[in-house]
C-alpha cells in the first residue's frame, strides 16, 4: 500500500487539480477502490496544500473571437432587415416615369425651279445664311436663248405700236392730200360740165344721151373725190384705236415672255428664302439637275419644338399651355445637366398601332397614345434637330389632379 506522506508536492497538486474533473474515469467503475478509500482520511489528516489555478491565454482569445463573430452576425442580420424594410418602402411608392422625346426644327428644302448645270455651290454645311443670300449659281444656255428671243420679239412689237400711234409719215399724208385735191378738181369740172349739158338739153340743143353721159361722169368723180378725202383723213388720224390696242397687247405679251425668261435666270441662281443654317448640301458642282430636284436643306434654329409620345393616362400633365422641364443629354455634362422649360402648344392622337391594349378584360381598358408638341421658352442655337429630351413625370400627379 502506498503512503501519501512520502509523495512529492507535484503529485499532490496533480491529485487536487484532477479530483473533480476526472469524472469519466469514475463512471467506468461501479465501486471505488480500497486504496482510494483508505487514502482519503490520511490525506485529510495531512497538512493541507494550497491549490494554484493558471488561466489559459488561448482560451481567452478564442472566447473573444467568438464574441466578435457573434456581434458581426447580429449586425449583419440587422442590416439585412433594415435594407429589406427600405426596399419594401421603396416598392410601395410609385417610381418616377421617364419619357424620351426628340427635338425638331423647321426644315426647308431648296429645289431647282428650272433645269440646268450647277456652276458653283456658294455655301457649305453649317453656314448661317440670311434671307436673299445666293446659295447656288447655275449655267443654263436655254434660258439665255429664251431671253434673247423675247428681247427681239419685244423690239418688233414695239415698232408696230409706235407706227400705230405715230400714224402715216408726212410724205404719205401730203400724197393723200394731193390725190384728194386732184379728185376734187375733177369732180368740180364734171359738175360744171353736167350743168352746161343739162341747160343745152332743156333748150333742145343737146341730145338726151349726152346729158346722161355727163351726169354719170359727174357721179363717178364725186365718189372718187370722197374716197380720196377718206384716205387723207386716215393718213392724218393714224391707226384706229383697235389697231393701237392690238399693238399694245402684243408688246405686253412679249414683255411677259421676257420677264419670264429673266425670272428663270434669276431662279437658276438660287437664293435663300429664309434665314437659317445650311443643314445638308445634296448635289455637287458640275451636276446637271432637273426641275424640282432638291439641292440643299436649311433649318431655322429659332423655330424649335420637342415631340413626345404620351399615353392618355398621363395626358392631363401635358395640357395645351402647360409647362414642363426636360433634360437634353447631348448638351449636359456629368455635374451639370442641361435643362429647358417647354410649353405645350399641340396635341394629336396617334394611329391604332400605338394603342396599349390589355392582355385580358381584368387589366383595364385600351390606352391610346398621343403626340405632344412643345416649344422651348427660349430657343437655344446649340440645340440641333434629332437631339433627345428626357422628361420625368410623377405618376401620382395624375391621381391628385383627378381628385
């Protein structure tokens, strides 16, 4: 049997430290050993040895790590819950609707009114032009030929008019007068001869035949004298008023033909009908173009508007005269968006292809789409046709307006 007083201090410390911890070994034996029973009183009778507990640093670090992980998990769970509540609150509120429109400008196509060959193009894309500024110079020999023909016709018609208004020449008038005087003298002679022959006939000294011949001669000379007098009057009076009117009309007709030829030549050298910017030059110098063929296009930067397609459930926010704000991305920067205020001036419905139809009867009614046109309050020269315009609307505004 082992004696406890002779054991070393280390053995006693090991026994004290493992006295209450080694329960698994006791569970394997149903009864304690005799040595253990006999040794306990002796141990109690001996001098009591103090017990020293030493803390394990690794155990402390493990416990602190577990607490940190647990705290992180709690914070993550709370963050997920807060994010879910935030997103659910966002989904419960209606989102802002964005509409995309397009800027447009007044566009004018310049076409040729007369055929010809383009001699020179005097503008390029992007140039600013004023009203009446020459854009194209054309070469058309046909127009030049028509101008010369019209000028020759005018000279001929004008000479006919001058002749009708001036009348006969002085020599012609003098000749007519001399013929009238000669016939008048012959008529007077024939009258005197008839009177003498008639007296002789009445006295019985002249045959009836002679008297009749003298009378016929008298009548003939009278008619010739009258005809000569009328020729003299016609020479002095000039042409009739109808002839003068006809000559004047002929001159006017030739003037119109000449003016038409000159206008055609002027139209061949195309000039700008409006003030604006050259948007596109379609042809090149040296090309032969026909009548009505577009040559270039002009845009008026002062005549701008935006076109939006809006469904009828949001149409009350775009009534005629109502204002809204749009953003033009092409002119915006990262830190400064380019916004413009627009005023609605026209509304028109689109065709049936733009109608939003429900998939079944429970979804509601057919929603038509309308085209909205609005002008900027202050036109900007930097805006170009085709630029996008983003308009944000609040869907709750329609409900509030109805209430």
